């Protein structure tokens, strides 16, 4: 056997450092960050029914109680980009979990409403930073063949957090225990904090900090063969060598980066403008306005949350089979149809039959959304941006998500009062249709491709478009 052949056989052999399952476990622990957002999203909808009378909140006060966390999330994303590039993905996640733990406990025991708002703002800081770094961390440690599923763990845990929050809300509804509802968010935060301690740092971040040996060592633990680890290390180093230190204002000067940012922003805008969080935040309130009692409204929300969870699991199974484009574009069209039907139900007299149909429509909407736009928002943003600038560039899509979420949360109840629920749902349907059309033109298929291959392809496509124009 020649020396070259012997060396090749060594590389093809299983990596001696490989630890089976570590990538999946790391993805699960990191995705608890998505669970924190999901839990707060769902629990605030139930807690709001009891916070409102206790503090005599008017329509604006109810919307502000929801929106203050989202304002923190916007700041968390803006500040999180530079932090995650400087400190690393894992270290940032540790900070996120610790801050969320303290703020969740604080918001549940504080009695003075302004301080509750401050605690919820701090919760938002951690939620926003988490939404940026969780998909990024998972995408950077996951092998290409299962990256879609692993990154989608983030959305799965968002859905799980929503579902659990609805169950908790229903359990504490008889005693109006909204403080218990909010305070229990500290439990998954504590689990996440402890679980992160033994996990590896992102090899792509390590390589970006010129710690190539450490990056190769991490890949040796999370890739099956030495050849796979060595090849991926080389791809990362080559990719990084083609990038320069980039400031925010320089991002749009690079065609591939610019195109990735546009794709991420459009996906995020379509995600929010189709109304998902408006419905999740205010579903019990809207159902109560349609004639449901408090407990019935929350119980109906459990069904909505259950559909969100089950269809997220379905999307998780399909995203690396069907691909991103069919799932995202096709799902968005069905979402628009469901929104149109829900809006039409508000035009007929409200009775038991229309109430049941309304719940069914919301379940269909939330389910299809979860399997398409819900998964895509975090997955696409984590895939279409280069290594060295991912922290900064990904923040554009994430800020779009949280910024629109904030605006929508502040106007939902006001729009229903000033116009109608029909106008609200039909407006969301129109935005969903526009989003589907735009995405059909700009969204690439990224299934089964490494992050470096996607980066090269986007840069090439952008250059080709530029030369034709």
C-alpha cells in the first residue's frame, strides 16, 4: 500500500474523537432558546386575561404588555449581532439563558406594573438575541445532510413552548394564577443554562478567530470520519480567507451578502405580515370577543397550539426531503387561503357553529404556517449568509421579524376596533400572497448543500445578475 493510499484510508476511517449524537444533543439544548420565546408567546395570551382586570389595563395597556417584550427583542437582535461575533455562539447562549432565568423570575414576583414592564423588556433582550444565535449555532455545527431538520429544532421548540404554555395557562386559569404562568418560564431557562456548559463552540466561529486547530478538533468530535472533518475545515478556512473584516455599512457592497440579506428580510417580513404572532398573542382575547368564556377560550387555544406543534414536526420531517422552496412557497399560499376563510367567518352571525368553524380555521392556519413559514424564518436566515459576516448580516432578517412583530402587536386590537376582524385577517392574507410571489422569484433551494456551497452559489448568481443588468 502506498503512503498516499494509506493516508487516504486513515482519513476515510471513523474519526477517533467522534462522539455519536453530540450534534443532535447540542441542537436540542440550544433550541431550548426557541422554547423560551414560544412559552412567553403563548403564556402572555392567557396571562393577559387576568393581568388586564388586576391592573385595569385599557386597550393600549394590553397591547403594551405584549409589545414591551418585543421592543426588548429588537434591541437584543441589534446588540446580539456584534456580541455573537465577538464572544462566540455558545457563550452568547449561556448569557441568554442566564438573563432569561433572572428576568422570568423577576416579572412573576414584582408587584409594581412599571417594573413588570422593565422585567419583560429584559426578557425581550434575551429572546431577541436567542432568535439570532440559536439557528446560527445549530447551522454551523450540523452536517449538510440533516442541517434543515436540526435548525428546525428551534421552531419545534417554539411550537412546544407555545403548546406547553397553553396547558399551563389552562391549568392555572381557575385561580387566575398569571404570576405562576409567567414564572414557570424559568424552568426551561435553567435547563438550557446547565445543558450548554459541556457543549462545543461553533467550529466556524473558532476558524473565524484564527483558531483553526480548535475548529478541526471540534469537527473531529461531531463528524463521522476524519476525511469529513478535514475537508470541512479546509472549506471553512478557504471561505473565510475570501472574506474581509466587514462593517455594517459594507455588507451591501458585496453582491452575495446583499442577496442573502434581501432573502432573509423577505422571508422574515412574510412570516410576520401573515399574522401568526398577532393570533398567538391575542387568540384567547379574540375568541372571548367571539363569545367564548375565559376557560373555553384558553382551552380552544390548546388545540391551536397542538396543531402548531404537530405540523412543526411534520415540517421537520419534510424540510430535507421536499426542500425549502416547495414547503415555504406552497405553505404560504395555503396560509393565505386559510386567512381569507377566517376573515369571512367574522362576517356572519356568531353562534356555536361559527365558533367551531373559527377554531377549526385557526387550527388549519397555525398548522400550515408552522410547517412552512414557521420553520423557514430561522432556517433560511441561517443558511444564506457567509461565515464571517453571519452574525451582523443575519441580524437584518431577525430585526425585521421582531420589528414587525412589535408593530403588529401594538395595533391588532386597535385595528379590530377601528375596522373589523375581517379587515385584519384579509390584510394578512394579502401580505401572504405578495410574500409567496416575491419568494418564488428570489428564494434559492439550499437542501443538501454545505454552507460554503450556498455562499459560493449566491455570490456567483448575484454577480451574474449584476453583469446582465
